[in-house]
């Protein structure tokens, strides 16, 4: 059994409080193991980003965490609940232990400051006693890690291409050698070639530095390739979670199947692209029973009556679907 | 506005001042200039704010003086705002010598010391009425706001949606009125509120140094008499405290309305704490265990 590093248990995230509250993430359980890449996939609005920001308490107002636990295993064997610790402790933990690469690299870098200033700032803030020379060396080393020449340190963000900016963001996230890196669609705005380069860099770095990754994307084909496990989200819930090869070959949930049918495979026999009819449900008026049943081609009577729960089905896989009876523990 | 306590408080206070401006002189229990035998009396049931060295009722003076203050504030605020929008937005949108010329004009008005100029103009006018004071203040205080509007317009005119409107062939006035002006609402509104405040303080300052509507009362004239009769040295605090508080209250009301306008125009500023949950960027609140 691999060592656990981050556990999310029964997490609920709302937008708004009281009567107007909309539950964007409901009862999500996730476990991230050491050195693992966990992919989070789903359509727009399925709660992927809300989940990531909710569990790190970075969600802007009116987002609130309505319940649950986020257990982080520190290096010395003790655990902390990110939702219960003091603000100062959370601040210390962020970046040093859990780092985030945000969606738009263009918006995350300050346009009027050199890359070096922005990199050195982090190093200085978290280790104020280090010497300026050592920080400078570290900044060069970080850019080297993501494959950018060290003389780019004195560039401004607008002098870099989109891919380079995204690499700088990754370098910044890795600056303090975090054990968990959360990546929110880090390659969405880039073309496939650059996407591939960045992912390759990421995989290499992970093998070298041994951090765990939570990778959020709507591009399932990307995940199938380089993540270890994939969790599929629909309407704020995890509907299926499996080792990525298993999920890719034999998706159990009709929604996962639909997502996989939505893009063509490069190799293998030709098959019809089907896509998924309809659109995600309105979170204010969730359908009864399984949230996916109005769009599901294989819906049964029970689907509209009772909601399936995520549980272990055969082959030790987790799925929330009446087609696959599960053993509820 | 209903769920915005700041704006509501400000609006109510402003409303009270506006009503007093209309009915204040009639509400006043005494004629503000009328002398009596009760010289320099502290506040009493008969004279709520006490009396002056001539036995005049200060409560009546403050009440009667509200009209002039509100009138001058509103008129000069309106004049200055209209001028600043005209000059500022035009200077920002037009390129070339027209824009530069208007910009230079507002720069010139910016460095003119307003108060001495107002003193000179009012003293050279045949008569000093509230209207002339309001117009002089309005005509000299628009430049600062015009510069702010010009800067914001410069930033807006190159935005994609404005470029798109231009590419669509929309006429210049339509672009300015429908694409640019709505985005300036908050700046214009806060400029208006700021100018009103500036005008009120200018008028009171002018009255305090003796430049005021002949025979009329405003809070500045009350302070003028208090100063010239050395109210502070005589311990007659009731002479200057009510007028000073009234100025502070009016200023607070205007600022509160300004905050309210900002939050109304820019929804991102709304930080209403919902049911006691304090929202903080970077530390998403965690609700206590649900009871249900």
C-alpha cells in the first residue's frame, strides 16, 4: 500500500450561504498517494476547480466550505486538517508543502516585474535567512528545471511566449520543493505540441523530485496518457475513480464512457464519435436520483428514484452507478 | 440598495439634510438674525443650541443655514461634474491636438489655486449670492475629476469591445455614450460626491473668512461669528460645535453614499458577510458542522 499524502473526506463546497446556497461540490472523497499523478476530469462546471480551490481554502467569495475534512500528511508522520488549522499555519503550509499552478499563466505573472524578481520574492519570503547569491542560484536552477535558459531571468513576462510563461509558473510552484502540486488546467491555453513538451517536463520532474500531482483538466485523453489514477467528476460529485489504464479501456460509468467516446483515438480501429447529449444539470435544480440519469442512454427506473453512492465494485474499482452494484462499506 | 447598510445610512442622512434644506427656515423656532436679551446662553430647552453674543438662537441659524449649504453643494457639484465629463471624456477619447488641448486646459485649471481665485472673483462680482458662489466653485473645481476621467477613458478606448464597436461602424457619440460612459459611472459618481463635499467645504471656508451671501445664513457664517467673538476663549462651545458636527455629518453621509455607489456599480466590491460568515480572499471560510 502506498503512502497517503492528501486525503479529502466528505468535502462539501457551497457558493453562497443559507437559502441561496448552491452546492458545487458534494461529498467528495479522494486520496492522493505519494509520488502519484491524480487526474480530475469532467465537463466545464462539474466542480473540478471548485474542489481544488475548496480543499486548499483558496476559493474566492461567495464560496464557502460547508463540511468535510482535508487531511494532509506531513513529512514527520503527523497529520493536519487543512480546514481546521490556524490561518498562520495554513499560510506556512502553502507553497512550501502544497503548491498550485493556476489556470492562466498570463494573468498570474506581474507584467511590470522581471521574472527574476517574482521568483526571488518567493524564495526570500519563505527563507529570509538565505543569502541573495544562493537565492539567485536557486532561481537559475529552477528555470533550468523547466527547460528555460537562465538568461531569461531578467525578462519581463511579455517577452516570453505562452508556453514559456506556463513553464515559469511551474518553476515558481516548484520553488520551495512542495510535496503536492495542484495544477488547474495548466495547458488549456496552449497548443498540443507545447502541451506535450510541458507534460513531458512535468513527468520528468516528478520522477526526479518525487512530488504528487493533482491534475485538473477537461482533456481526458491527456490524462489517460500520463496520470496514474483518474477521478471523473459530474455535477460536483466523483462518479468514477480508477487506475487510468483501466478507466481508459473499460469505463464503468456511462458518463466516463461518454467522455471517452467524445474524442478520436490516434491508433486502433475507427469508431464512431458519439459525445454526450444534453448539458450538465443546473446545480440549483438537481434531478432526483442519479444526477446523470436525464442524459444517460442506459438509465433505468431506479436511476431517477435513488442516487447511487460511490463504492467499490468488482475488480476493486470505485463507481457510482446502478449498473454496477457496489459493496457499500 | 436595501441590503447595503452603508448606502442606506448615507441616503437617509442625505435625505434628512435635503428636507432640512427645504423646510429648515420655516422649522426654525426664531428668526436667525433676531436679537434677544438672552446673551451667550448655553443650550437650554428654549434655545437648543444656545445663543450668540447678540442673543440670536444658534439652532435657528444652523437650521436656516442648511439650505444655502445644500444648494451650493448640489449646484456646484452638478456644474463641475458636467464640465469634467465633457472635458475629460472628450480629451480621453479624441486623439491629436483636440485631446491635447483639452488636457492642457484641465492641467491649467488644476494648478490654479481655487480658493484665492474664488475670493477674487466673488469680491469683483456686483453681488454675492448663493448662486454666484456655487457657479464660481463649480467652474473652478472640475479639473481634477476631468483628469481622472481622461485617464480612465484612455484605458477604456483601446479595450476590445470598444475596438469592436468601432470596427462595426458605430458612430463616435454612440461609442462614447453607450460603450464608454456606462463604464465610467462609478468614477463620475464618486467625482460628483467628492466635488459636492469640496464645494460645501469651500463655501463654508469662504463664509468663515467673510465672503458669503449677503444677509443669508449658512454654517460658515455661524463659525465666522463664533470666531470673531472668540467663542472658544469664552468657553462658548455650543456656538461652533453644532455647525462643525453638521459639516462632519454631511461629509460622512456623502462618503457613505459614495461607497454604496461603488458597490452597486462594481459587484466585486460587495463583501456582505452572509449570516455572520466573514468572507476573506485566500482563506475560504469553513462552516461549522451542519445541524440538519
